[in-house]
């Protein structure tokens, strides 16, 4: 599916240059969670006369973080207030970190960090109007996303060995709806500066996970795991045959929050 989206967008972007009053927009911004959910928990255990255990929930969205956008647009017809727009977005997700301490007679700290890398493409319909040197506009359309969720863990075992391992989760396409309110201020006939706020409602459910790193005391031990043991497959429904040595590890497929509210600034070039 994502290949078909790429090909369609490539065709649209190629034909963009054959029309007058086409524009290229480049912007960057930062997104805050729009639909937060539980990302991980932080656990602190210890002894203060008696054993205690404190648990802290960490909420957020894998869509939050820095984003870089480049978009192409042109009017539906000459002189129209409506135009179509196709925006490409690269997201460098915010890093969520938990620092847990487990205590079973020996303190064993564990640090977990998780974040996302995502590419999104949004074909939209835009309505705008000129007012002096300003052009306020609204933009709305579906968003397609491919993403990679990365989790890094560093812990100390009860044998005082330092272990580091990483998982990557990807596969599948996220689908959401994006709306934007903004304005462009014309500096010259060809150049405008823009400011806008975008809202995206989306969830994303990876199909597979891979163990990509497993180090003990700085030495890689990844080869001790078979391909089956390194791979996790996520399904809505599944059954496991314990007699099948080649069957992959399978877990229930979850969907993670990818929505955000983002403030973006940039420039628009008309040609």
C-alpha cells in the first residue's frame, strides 16, 4: 500500500511543475501529544525500615517531537481560493525515559528509552484568501505514515553484569486525519513566511519487532539468539503450536498514539 502512495505522490509532484502559481513550502516545528496514552512505567523499589515500591506512569505520544516538512501545492484552477497540497513530514520523535530501580536484596537499576522515527505524507485540500499582505488558510486531509519505534534498555543484573539491548518495531501503515490553520505573510512576489498550527489524530500498530542489540559488559552476545528468538510478530488473533520449532514469537498487536498538536514556521516560494 505504501508503495502505491509513493508512486501516486511522485506523479503528482512531477506534474506540479507544469502549472503556474505552484508553490513549494518548507517548514519545521515541534509537536506535543494530542492523544496521550501509557508509554511505560517507572518502578522504584527499596527498603526504608520496610520494603516499598513506587510506580510512576509515563504518558505521551510517539508523534510528539521535532518535525521537518516540505510541501508542494497549486490552485485547483487559476484565480481559485482552493488549492491542493501534498506535504511530506519527517518526525524525530521525543525520547521518553524511565529510570527504574528494582530491589530483591540487591539494587538493580534499569534505564529504558523509547522514541520514534516516522515519515508521513498528507494530501490536502486548502482554502485561503488574501487580506493585504497576509493570506490566512485552512488545510485538511488524510495522513499516511510509516514509522519505526525504537526501545533501548540498559540494566544491571543481580550478578552485577551490565546488559544493554535494543528492539525495533515497524511494519504496517498508520492512517489519520490532519487539519491545519495558518497564515502566510508576503515578503515579495515570490517569497512568503508562514506560521501554522497542525492537529493530527492517528494511531500506529507495528507488525513486527526485532532484537537488534544485546551486549553484556560491552561485548555483543546477539549471535546466541536464533532468528526466531530475535523476532516478534504482532497479530490481532493467533495460535501457537508448541511442537513447531520454527514458529515465531507472537504477541497481540497493539496500537500506539501518534497524534500531535504542532506549531510550525517556515517559508513558501511561488514560481
